[in-house]
C-alpha cells in the first residue's frame, strides 16, 4: 500500500513538473538576462545608457515575476527526488535490546559499578 501511495504522489508530481517546464525555462532565461543587464548597468558611464538599461532591466524583471509558477515546478522536482529515495529504501531490521549481548553486558556492568 505504501508503494501505491508513492506511485500516485510521484505521478502527480511528474505531471506538475511537466506542466511547469515552460515557466521554469522562462524564469532561468529572464534571470540570466537580468544578471547581464545589471552587470552592464554597473559598467555604464552615460546617464542615458543607465536609464535605458534600467528600463530594459525592469521589463525583464516583470518577465521573471510572470514566471513565478516555476517555483511550484521546483517543489514538484524535489518531491520526485524524495519519492525516488523512499522507493529504493530498504527496511532495516531492528534488534531487541534484550537479545543483543553487548547491551545486556553494558547494563550489568553499570549495575555492578553502582554497588
């Protein structure tokens, strides 16, 4: 039953990720453009160049804000990663403390040191 739940959650996350690929690419492209525009803005000596780059930077910033749903796609990718890790996780066998001789030895040793 646990694998079925992981399969359903993974399917939903995959559909969300695929539907937000466009905004994710748009966000990356607009952030890269914004980075280069900011670098050119800092290098510019002319006031008109700074005004022009400021206007272009503002337009690209608005394009970046338009692609905010890409954050949902990033969360879906992270959910897919977590589901992948859980899917391949092996169950560990836990020993009872009473059956482990070293735990019993430690308990007996502490009891002897108390007296």
